[in-house]
C-alpha cells in the first residue's frame, strides 16, 4: 500500500478523494466500494491490478470518508452516483474503463453500464443484483424482503446514525463480523473503518444512499439490457441477498458470465482476494502481458 497516492478529483459538481496506483499511462480500472466501506475495501485488489499494468482509481464515493458530503438526501440518488463515476472516467483522460463494483458500488456500476455503456470496456460485479432485479425481488420474494429489513430501518431520521455510533461503532463492526467468514476483518481493518465512519457528516451521508433509493426514483435508463461484457462474481452465503438474484442479474446482460462461490459471503473480495483478482485479470485478458495492451484489442 506504500505505492498508493491520493488526489481529490472534481466530478459532477463535487470532489472525491481517490486512491490511485499503477502506471500513469495504463488503462483505467475504476473500483467502486459499497456500504459501509471506503477505498480501503479494495486494498487486496489494488496492488494486483496495478502490478498488471492498470491505472487504478478507487474513490471514496460521495459521502464517504474524505470525499464531499452534499447535504440533501436527493444528492445521493443513483443517477447522481453513476454520474460521479462517469465524471471520474472523463477526468482520467480515458475513453473507457474496466469498472469493478461491490455492494452499493456494484449498483452504481450496473446503472453506469445501463446509461453509459460506451464508457465501460468490461464490467465486474461482486455480490449485488441489478437494481431492477433487486426491486423486483423486494416486491415478489418474501425471502429477499426479510433479508433487506435494514433498508427499511435506515429510512428513519437520525436514529440509524445514533445507533451506529454507539459503543465505538460496535453495531456496524458486529454486522461485518457476523456476515463474513471468521477472521475476514482484522482489528487493524476496523481501526481504519472507524476513522472513516468518524469523519464529520459521513454516517448521515452514507445512510442517505439508502434513503435516496426510496425517495428519489431514478430516471429510466437508456438501455434495458447491459451491453458491455460483464462478469458477476457471487459469494453464495450472502446474508443480505438471495442466491436467485445472481442468475437473474446475469440474464439482463447481453454478454454475461456468472461465477458462484459456495463457501464465500457478501464479502467475497476480502475472503477470496487471490481468486477474485485472478478472475478480474483473466476477464480483462491479462495473463503475462502488460495491461497496457489489453484494451487495444477492443478499443
């Protein structure tokens, strides 16, 4: 992690704190984290992608850690979140990027692909369904509705933030521990997370992503199908999302592939980093050749 640098990048009317690594002239790999993480959630992927020749950008998404925290719930609509990602690709000077998203970052990645497929060379999704799939399952499958109970709880004013801060963030820490394999997150990891959660205004902004999902419906997407080549990686023992969502999401892709991991959880990239890195690099066409040559074949 000594080779990671940080820069505040202007995009979509705000500034995001972006962790950067890899050669300046490499093709862009944009890594989008979910709740309740920040750029640090990709610490096991950044070095592998950088060593393969990618220019890696892993932002703190809006509201998280050191990035800007707009005040209104509507500032966290998925349309604005996807526009943030599109702006980062433009700011990098590239025409396209490999976009990799987990959890909420995966939802943003799906939405970016639906609205701006021309910006995505390859799409990698980790343990999050397409937004329309999630919406459908929430309305039709009681198992998913039950697993998403916390989404409804987060709609309450101020109480979720107050509860999260109690006893040095014990509730969120326990949530991460109980939903992952034993030992996935270390004490040092939780120290980093606590610092990020403690940034002024961060927890309210993070919860506002969930509030905006209910209160600020997105615009209809440009495309009903996902056009870029897409790889869906899925830890089957996900406590938040039912298995059925993975295949339903793959079916929305014109060029989609699904890889299931029976012994992994929602936190697949933490639990199986070498396997996730291998899958990403193979999907990108990287074997022993530099990543700088990868995108030329489809550019």
